[in-house]
C-alpha cells in the first residue's frame, strides 16, 4: 500500500558516534522514521473502565518544563501522554533554560523536565538541592554523545585530527569567518551546560588566543555553518546526538570528529576520564537524558515515579523526529502527531508502562 502523506522522510546515514557504527545507526534512523509513520495508522489503546474510575492522578495538576530547544518537545510530550493516561492534568509545557529549570522543580514551582543531561548537568542538579529536593531514577534516553567536528576536506588537506592543533595560528585561520585571524567555532547556547565544558576546554587546551566560541541561537548558527559547508568553505562546530545536525553533516563522510589532547571537564566532573574503550577521546563522556522531578511530588505520587523510571526512548527515534522537524515538520501540530504516532507504533510497550505505573499506586 502507498505510504501516507504524513509519513516522515527517509534518512540517509544517521548520527555516527563513538558508541554505534554509522550503518547500524542509519538503519535505526530509518526504522524509527518508519515506525513513526506507520504508528499514525494504528489505534491507541484506551484505559479500561476500571482504570478510568480510579486513576491515581485524578485531581492532580503537573507542570512540565523544557529548554528553548524545540527538538525537546517530542520527548516531553511522550511523558505528558503517559501522565495523562494516569489521570493527571498536564499544563502546557513552559520553556525555561536548564539551570533555572532545576531550581524551579526543586522549589515546587514546576513538576518535572524530561531532558536532564547526566552528567553534563550534574552541577545544575547539585546546586538546586540535589537528591534532597530533586529525584531521578532510570535512563529515558542513553548514550548521547558530544564533541567538535570539522569538514572532512579541510581535515584531510591539513592532517587535522585534534582540537589542540588549532593552537597553530595558521590552522586556526582556516576557520576564520570574520577576518580577525581566529577560528570561529559554532558553539553551545548559553545556559545549556555544554557551554561550560567548551569554555573550560578552550583554556585547558591553550586555545584562548586562536579560537572564538561563537554563541547564540544554535539552530541559526548551524544554518549558517551548513551554508558555508555547501559553499565549500571550512567549518568548525560543536554538536551532540541525538540531534538532526549529524544527518545533514554526516560524520565520516562530510565531517570528522576531532579528538582532544587529554580529558578536561569542569566542576564535579573534574577528574573524569573521557577516553572511550576504543582509545579515542572526544572530550565528553556519553550522557544519559533523564527525567528529573520534584521529590515531594514523587513521594506523593508513586504512579508517576514508576512511569518516569520505566520510560525509554531510543536515540535513533529522537534523531528521526528531530530530522523531520528540520525538514519542515516543525509546527506544534506536527510534533503532537509525531508523539502520538510513536506511542501507537509502540503501543504494547507504552501500555506496559501504564500498567506498571498503575500497579505502583495500588
């Protein structure tokens, strides 16, 4: 039968990472895109009459938070759908940057966020009160990777494999976009947490005099970076997975990862070895995205706690959805459709989470 008009576009090579070979991840992206598409044709399971009469969240309102990164909405909506199935009244998502979000949740001004990066945002968690005020259990999405990349053409022409080679003014000047002789690196939006690591490493690797960390709207900056690449110009940027960038600028084909000379992380992460089992070191350790919630809410709501603990979302599925947004399916109605489609494509799994959450409330 023909594919429905609302299906997600097929993907080429996915997000190659240090933890997954490109062909495997590419297949995961394609499967995720197909699952999202086909899921929209399936019917959602409704709660039973008994559940409808005695849902643990009845009369309780929750407030979800997320950052200004629009691609986080998909993950947050999936959690919202689960809470709604448990009877909770879910308020519209409020956007607030990570550090402030942790404080708001700790203080009870909000209920949860679905995109806490562990250990990248360990300091945010600790500074907001840690386990005394916040709660996290389980791993919503695992093995997110981050690092620095340059275009493959420039890497091969000048034999660039490590970020600290940009200490050489001649190498740095290759990535100069404004004529000041310094490399311009598309970096991390202030308040996300990754900017702290980048700033720390610029000092640790002796790059302050030759590299400028360009910050602002990440999506806008990456659009400019991609346009420069299309024009055949050298590019230098930071990115992470899951995100759509590595489906457009494909590691190993269009761009290459740069290694770091040694591990160097700030704050509570200081001393952590970022070298991977394969011997490569990209400066960041693999992160887990976790659901962080207000501890008082969790203690009073075992059903929600169990749901948060159980939920799992593959990186490849996030990549596929994020790429669909980048390719034009980025309206609120599109993202709602993606979330509902994912649930329907994974109905048995989703219903299993709900049943276990209901059991925890009994």
